[in-house]
C-alpha cells in the first residue's frame, strides 16, 4: 500500500509530538470517529442522526464561533452522549498565529465548549504552542484523515482512504463542514457499514482531567513552601 502523507503520517513525523495522541491505546478492534469544524445546521444534524441510527458515539472538535451561533446543535451533540473537543474559536492555524493570540482564542472557545481535549486546526502547531498546550489539554491528532474536504479527489477515494488505513485504535477524522458535505454524505454511511463488516466497534475519545505536564519555577517554589509548612506542622 502506497504511503499517503495527507492521510496517514509515519512514526518519524508523529514522534515529533510525543505528548499528542495520534492513535488510541486500544488493542481491540475499536476505532474512534472524529468530526472537525462544526457544528453547522447543514451537516451536523445529519451526522448525529446517522450516528444515532448506528448506535455510535463519536468525538466532535468544535469551532467556538459555530458553537456560539448554533448552540442548540452543540447541546444536541452533548445530549446524544458524544465527546467534544476544542478546535479554537476562529479556526486559527497555530503556525500563522502569534502565541498570545492563539492561546486567547482557545480559552475563548473553551468557555463555550468546556473540554480538556484540543485539536489544532490543520494539525499545525509551533513547538512552543505544543509544549504550552500539552500542559493544559490532551492534544488529539489523528491516525487517519479521510480527506473528505478535498474536492480534487473522488468520493470513492475518500472512502478508500479510510478503509486502507483504519486499524485497531485508529482516530479517524471527518469534517462536519460545508466543504466536506458532498463527500461526507456518500462516504460516512459506507465507511461505517464497511468497518462494522470488518468487525470494528466505535467509541468516543475520553481522558481524565489533564495533569500539569510542565511545572513552572514559581509553582515549584510554592510546592516546596507547602511541603516545608506541612513538615513543620508535623514536628510542632
């Protein structure tokens, strides 16, 4: 099978971001459907209806401004039992944004989304952004990108992208967006049917609250002071 970097990244690339999750640590035949860029009324309710009919839970990486505009659809995602993640407020790409603007946009989004999961738009982050955000969120990347947004390939190719690269623990990325809609309507039901026929089950992405991975010098000093006070109280 020919390697497609736009669909599946090899280890020598993903290893640059070892704290990010590219594939779930699941040895069973489980895959994890994810949807980026919504919610929008033209696509997301259709996706929710299809998932409901197939008894599938998925993960939606929502754009904050879409959550603000279509809060009732976002609430339906929650009510249906799906997981949600932060995809910035304005769909900002990290490489094209200064850090302060990027972090503020993510915080703004999370006031509406309220998740400890984060996926950077287009998957691009500066190393400084990656280190900082890894201490606050579980960064979720992907194992398979369907390329449903690519109008230069056929819907059959989009489906084949998923079926060629899906494996145990795969995080599979689709988009509940207008750009992807034509491909998504055709591909998603067929992908679900084919993966089920191969014996796969579907699950959403969940992690416990992210512990602080990078401890600042100030926090280290505070912890030392607290430990000293605790020891002193034991001696007293």
